[in-house]
């Protein structure tokens, strides 16, 4: 079976803490359009809220779950694809710097 990449934008692998609907999660990869996240608890709701701290600034993202993979990962029991519907400009600057190979301070 051939695995065809369906992503429109380049992703950067990054294992970092974040919160998803006020629960702990781990970022696995990031792009301008979405995130790969391993949550401790699968989020429920039409709109999902993700918070991450970059350079002492809290970035609030809104989006939707695009897919869920129920395979055991190092970070948790599943992995979700998060599609961003709303993000501040600082988020896009953060991602652009990562895509250019410039790492930035990331906290949660």
C-alpha cells in the first residue's frame, strides 16, 4: 500500500507541551495550517481550543479535529490532526521561523 502525503503545507516535527481544551497535550508537528497533537484526553466539541506559549506570549488557536489515529504513541493513546481556523499573527511568525530553521523559545 502506498502512503500518499495529503498535506498542503510543510510541517516541522516538534515535541513540545501545550494545552488543548484546557487539558494537557503534546505537540508532535506544526505547520501554518495545522498541528499534529497527542492529547491526554481526546477533545470534544465542534471548536477546539489550543494554547501554547512562545517567547512569553500565549498563542490562542481555534480549530477543528481533522482526523484521529488510535495508535499508541510515545506521548499518549492517540494522535490527532488539528486544522487551524483562527490564529494570531504571532503564530504564523513562529511557524515561519521554524520552517526557516530558526528555533524559538517555547513554553507552556
